[in-house]
């Protein structure tokens, strides 16, 4: 391939290429026998499905996917095990290097524990491969173990050693290992961080938000003052903080015309987020990864945010034919209205929010989130992911020292004249081929919310007025075929539908 110029994107292509000759981006794969490209098709391997039961189920599967996974892992993990103590003093140094330096979800020794070191040793012997001395030494044990609520790792000396964290590092996994959760269910949990600070953790798929998450949030808002806690940190150690609402549940309810239940869910989310905002204790959001849609709205209602540098925030609801309806429109209006760099008058701030939400802007970093006003000037950024929770806890403790809830604001919005200006702008984009027919439908509802409905710019509205408009807008959009099509397409393909 190299000799004939197939060197990747800067050459004729590589194993894959994007073909744009038809005007569309088509992903193609090279046929290793003929050397010709053809449209890529998803592989359907039984081993991939089996792998959902665990890593061992994947490598034990007899199909080519399982055989390939074993060939790669057996050599990779054997090599890693042979390097301690040559290149690192401890196994956790190797695991941490692979996780943080190469974005592995688990390090080599964590993967060996998932397989079982004894099983791994036996399988290597079956295949006629040498067994690394460290794997032989650990025997029937694991490389990591919990001993009296203390995490230990197996050393090259043949003994287990206590794992100590660097100063300033606080991991929720350690908290969970050492203590019982304060409250929770299958979707979310509350943990005691010490120093009268409670941590709320989401643990649904992709940390999506649903009724079960809201149950725990509602419970801990009441529980915190009763149990003597003084502050709340919202944090988890998943790859993403939260991707927002459980879209599958919302689509299912809409297809069944369960409007009453959908309305209750929207109102429930608004009420809980408002309760967070006006709670008698400070709330600090500590995101990392994606914080989208409803996940972004949670953070907008926090008193402060301590974000990891690689945080990607945005209100992306228009991509699935909806508008933010858990207070996202309201909070972004307040941020832009109160921004000293934004020109005075109700229309300037509304236009900025209309652009940010209408374009589904997502920050490419925490620093850019500050530019988009998802973060405020007083919010902080942590460069080290392992220090994020400790930094957020410290911020929560500082706020708790003399905390008082915010005063409900009044908002001046432009009303019908502002709405007309926004809808005309989208109509022009549609005529120019830069927006679709359903974009017009969605943004007209967004414009109605942001302009304050029938508001008079000389008479202020309150938060409840904007929240009511959010509810009305999302309920109207859920009844349109275009929005349902967008939701279905996103669930099926993971990509927005341009209808």
C-alpha cells in the first residue's frame, strides 16, 4: 500500500477513506484482496455481542472477532506484565500511564484482573506462550484487591502494598470503596465526601437523566440540611458528565401520545433544577467530558462550576427537534443579560442566546465554555482529572462558609417584535439553503420562548413565566412528525437528521 501511494489521508487513502465525489461523505474500506474501495458496512460479529458479558466472554468466543481480540490482548498484556519493575516500580504506574497517556479505559493490569490472572496464565500455556513471572507470582489472586476497605496492588516483591494517592487527588471510586452510600437507586447515588460535603453521582447509561435520577436529586435536596451536610457537589467518574434526557424514553412516550406523563416529566425537571438553584446550601457542578442538553442545564443551575479542562458543554436540543425545557433557555438569558460585555436592551442578549441554542453550539473545551457563557468568570477549571473532585469539594466548602441562596431575578424580554426578528432571520437562512423546513418550526418555538411570548419589554417577567413558555414549546414540538423523525434518527444513527 505504501509503495503505491496509499499512505492515509494525505495520500490516496488508507485502510479507510472518505469519498466525496458524489457530493456526500461516504466512508469506504479497502478490499485487502483486490485493493479496491467499497462502502463500509457494519460488521456483525457474535463475539461483540458476547463481549457485553465481560472481557473473558469476548476472548473466549470462537469467531474471528474473539480470536483477533485474544491474539492482540494476549501479546499486549503479557508484554506489559513483563516490564514491571523494568520500566515502572508498580503496576498502578503502568495502568495510570496507559489510561491518562493513551486514553485506555482500563490499564493492562486492570484488564488482567477482569480476565483473571490464573485463567490468563492457563490460556497462555495452552497456546504455547510463555507466562510472565509477575502473572505466575500472583497465582490465584488478582493484581488489585480490597483489604479492609483499603485498595492494595500486587508488587514485584510478591507482596500487596497499599495504594496511596498524591496530595490533592480525591477519587469517588475510593470513597465508594470505603463507605456506604447515603441515598440512591439504580440511576444515581449520594456519597459522603467528608467535611460535611455530599456528592451526587449519576450512573445511568451515558449518565442520561430520567425519573429515577430525579428521585434521588429530590431526596438529597431535602436530606442535606436534615443530615447536617453543608454543600453538594454533582460529579461522576464516567467518560461524560451527562448527555441529557433519556431520549429513548421520551420518544416512546411521545409515540404513545403520553402527553400527561411527558408534561409531568418536564415540570418535574424544572422544579428540581429550581430547587437546586434556590437550595439553602451551595451546589457545585464538576463536569468532565460531554455535558449536553439536560446535563448542561443541571450545571447552569449550580452556584458554581469546577470543570475539567476537557469539558464539552452545549444545549443541543434543536438537533432532535426540541428546545431546552429544564430551564436552559431561562438560565442562558440571565447570563447574557447580566454580561457586562453584552449591549444593553432586551434584544441583544436574546439574539446571543438564540444563536447559541439555535446553532446547538458545543464548547470544544472548558475555556471555550467560558466564552460561550456556559461557565461564568467566577467558575474554575481543573487541568488534572484526578484533582477535579478535590477542587470541587474545596470550592463547595468555601461557598458554604457564608452562603445564602440567590434572589429570584426579573427579566425584560422583547416580546412579539423580537420574535419576528428572529423568525425572519431563520426564514432568510432557509431561502438560502442554510436551514431546513423543520429548523424553521423548531426555531420559531425557540424564538417564542426567548422573546417572552407576548411579553411587553417595559414590564419584567419572572423565571416561572419563562419556564412555562419552555414547557409549552417542547410539548408543541413533540407533537410534530418532524421532531419525532429527528429523535428516531438520532437513536438509530447517533447523528442529527436534517429535515
